[in-house]
C-alpha cells in the first residue's frame, strides 16, 4: 500500500468541490429556464430580456 501525499488529498477534495459547484450550476440554470418560461406566460410581462448594451446605457447617465 502506497502512502498518499497531502497534495493528492487536496486534489481529491478540490475535485469533489468542483463537482458540487457544477451540480449547483446545473440546478440554477434549470431554475432560470423555468422562471423565464413562467414569466413568458404571465400577462402584462415583457418577456424580452434587455441586451447588455441596454443595461449599460442605463448606467451611462451617472456624473463623473
């Protein structure tokens, strides 16, 4: 039996954390898709999302 190095243990833990974060990301992407689908069904809601340029234009009126 070979002794495990501390770096191997840290790498295994980092891989586990990365897998957990990836699973959370997938869950959040699914939630966002569901929220957008529900928003499109709501009467009176504008389902068109603003572009990045439109969002940035809203902040361009700030004094320097």
